[in-house]
């Protein structure tokens, strides 16, 4: 005969568990409830936790939560069922998360450096084109031939807007374009240095 469970006690127990869970959620900056460790990783990647890709849902949720935290160290707090917890697995996950965010931080930093370098090159090329166009026009202007004067005028007509375009694009990349990557850089920097804790519920 199955054991009788008082529905009032059952509801009270569930309410108490819910209250404890909410209390734990308030202990850290970013708190996430996991049914299993697999919740952190992609369902489409069959590899083990050391190499498995992180879940897009997890990354989106963490990114959203970190926007409100502008200073200090981020604390990432995972609530895991007590019967599911394994210290060895949690150590692997900590290492894996740190490696993931460090790798992406370094990649975004390289992308920003590339954008800035590209901007500098464009400005340099634009200035060279402008100078060469002016020299070409000045040197050929003394020739009596109308054809040469026409060609020099066409060359300058092409060189002038090209140089302005390159210079404008270069400054845009140096001043504005790279800033589009700044939030992603900051996010990965925060997460690469975050404190990762696991708690039973």
C-alpha cells in the first residue's frame, strides 16, 4: 500500500523549497537554476564537457544579466539539485567557462585591433593618393599639350574624392566602428574573471 502523503504538508514543503531557492537566487549577482549540468551546454554537441560548446540560451541569459553590473567582479552562481552534484564535473565546468570567455575576449580584442589598423591604413593611403594627385596635377600642368592637361585633370578628379573617401572611412573605423565590438569585449572580460560557485537546492 503506497504511503499516504498529507497534501497540506506537501504544499508547505514545496513552498519552503521555493522560498529557499529564491533566497539562494539573491545571494549572488547572477544566479541560474540548473536541472542538470547539460543545461549549460549545446544539445547538438555530443562531446564531453571539456570540449563541448556552450548553450546559446545560457550565453544570452548571462549577457543580459551582466549589463546591469558595470563594476566589480561578477559572481556566477549555479543552483544544482543536491543529488546531481559532482565536484569533479563542477571543476571541469569552471575551467571550461573560464577558457571559453578568455578565448572569446582575446579574439574580440584582435578584431578591434584589426579594425583600428585597417582605419590607420586607409587614412595613410588616402593621404598618399591626395598628395600624388596634387603632385601629378602640378607637374603636368606645365605641359603645353591639351591632351596631357585633360588627363591630369581627370586623374585629379578621380584622386580627390578617392582620397577623401579613404580618409573619412579610416577615421570612422578609428573613432566609431570598433566601439560596436566594445560591449562584447567587456562582457567576455567580466566573465573571464568571474567567480563561479555551485550550490545545492
